[in-house]
C-alpha cells in the first residue's frame, strides 16, 4: 500500500510521469496513485490521446488542465499538465515551430517561474531519426533561452537523454547505439545545461542528480519487453531540470526541498513517476 508523508505548508509538489498511454495507465491505477501522492501539479507525457478526456472524475481536483495533442499522428506522443494552481498563461507547443510539437511540450507561466513539461523527440531505433532529434534540440534550446531571460525555468518530463553512464545499465554497450545515449545527444544536452549562450549565471541543473550524486542503478524506465525491471535493465530518462539561479545558496530555504524517483510505482506504465517539492509560491 502506497503512503507518502504530508509536505509542510508552503511547499509545492510537482509530479512528472510518462504514462505510456493515458487510457491504459488510468485503468491500472493512475488516479489511485495521484490520490495518495496529492501533488499540486501533474505533468504527464506520452499520453497518446486523440482528444482531451476532461470529463474523467479523477481530474476534478485539478481545475486547470491543459492537453498537448499530436496533430499529425493519432495515438502518438502527447503531453498534459493538470494544476491546482492557476497559471498566468499556458502555451501548448513552441511558437514558430511545427504543430507536431504541440504533442511534445506545454509551458505554464507563474509569477516567479516557468514550468515546462516535455516529451522530447526520440532519436529512434539505430539512431535513424537523429535529424528529427537535432531539429528539436535546436528549437528547444532557443525556446529555453527566451524563457530563462524572463524568469527561472522548471523543466520536467521524459527528456529522452542520459548524460552519463550512471543513468543507464550496460552503458559501454549502448554508447552511440542507444537513442538518448549518443555523443550528438549528450553533447547537445550538456551545452543546454551549461547555458553559455544564455549569459553568466544561466546554468540549468539536473536536481535529481545533484541530490543523489553517487546514485547508480536508479532508473525511471524499464521496458516491459524482456522483463527488464526484474533484471535491473533500465534508463533514467525522466527528471527535473531547474535554472541554477532559482536554487539559492541558503540550504535552510532551498528552493528544491526534495526530488525523488517513485520506484515503487511500477506497472501502470513502463516508466515510474518522479516528484519534486519546491518552495512556493511559484
């Protein structure tokens, strides 16, 4: 039975989860989990819906709901954000970029931060779709630069990249063969985090990794094929990336209070949720 401690007043809990089909995950316990977790904001990726199922009773706790649906292919990709906190603005897709990105990214603007939820383009089996990934990376880097120039960014979702060998099993065998773990993708992600083109003090930080610097074997995705979970064959594809300047230096008032992988919530999807508690207001 799942049970999580209540967070102190003033903290905001954000959940990010690749549900690998909203309809399937809903039948396997999505809303039972959310009822226990009690997040303030939910970011779901790979929803695979063709229209927004806003009538579901489990959504009533979240009055502000946004669905990004792939305009090109039915039952493919998709992102959704549900929030108890009203944003100043919600943007689906990336302005000036292809409509298929509507099923890849949603941005909520709050008074102090942007929240960006993504289901990042996959480079494909054998890296066959690397050009698509590179197009996404270039567009997203420009978009993050625009947002970060205005206020700090909280970016979460399925990032479809693993920065180093701690983030996947058997890394040596998969280098430059596994989508998400190629030199092209890792270099692009590293440049994005370093943020040199954004100016001094504009780094982005993988807050789960910073909170768990020595952790190995903590993954968020285990393929159902081949019983990967039982064999410990996994990938850490999902995380929270936050503007460094938002984190602060006072540990007693740290913006990020905790960031954890919910390893125990496996089965409704081939991914597990990641939670991040931050100091409000957003």
